[in-house]
C-alpha cells in the first residue's frame, strides 16, 4: 500500500475561484450602472439600448449568484424563469419611462435617475430572491450612489475644485518626499 502523495491531496481539494474573480461581475455591473447614469445625466438624453442590455446582464449575474443554491434541474429552471420575469418587468417599466409622453414631463437627468432607482430596487430584490448577499450588497451600494449622484449633479464645480485641491496636496507631498529621499540616501553612504 502506498500513501497518497501531496499532488493527490492537492488534486482532491475543491478549487474555489479567488475573491476578485468571483466579484468581478458584481463590480462590472456597478461600474456600468453608474457610468450609464452619469452619461444620461450629463448628456441630457437617455440611452435606451444601454439600459436594455444592462438589465439582462444583471439578470445573468443574479442567476450565476443563485445557481449554487439550486439542487436539481427544476430549481434551476425556476431560478432562470423568476429572474427572467423579474428583469422583463424592469424592462417594461423602464420603457414606460422612456415613452415620449413621459419624457415631456421629466428631463433626461431625472429619467436617468428614475431608471437608476428602478435598477437599484430591482437588483436588491433580485438578490433577496436568489439568496445572494453579493447581489443585495450591490443593490445597497447602488442605493448609496443615488444621493451621491444627485449631489455631484448639483455641485459639480465644488466637487471638481475639491478634487483638484486634494490631488494638488497629494502631488506636493509626494514631490516633497521624493525630493528628500536622495539627500537622505547620500548621507547614509
């Protein structure tokens, strides 16, 4: 009888993807969502095709997040069907907001923000349905982005000045430390 080798033990370990690989879809959805809202807000026109492609993408991320909770093909099909209906309802309401009669009542920025609020609610409730804390957290982060987006829209100049000031202070500190480094290295030689 031979004892199992180290390579056999490593082969038997289940491989789990790294933290970053598992969370890339959630981060990508967050970045795409905030980018879409920012573009809509600053361009003053909604980007219909963008939202219509992003909603099914979030649906796929939700199905992927809930897949490990399924045990057989019936629960997998139920997961796919419920998420499909969930995101189809989002697309329907989103297209209602994009009707010309509704667009006459609101400007593009407010429609973009309303779509973002719907997307946030849809993402959080989808996370509840698939029992995924990742998706729920994504919905909560998106929720916290709503006041931030409204603040940035109303005070873009202030944010730009503060950002430039912070970047200047950081650059000066970096330059000062870099300028000190060669003289201290010459003293130590």
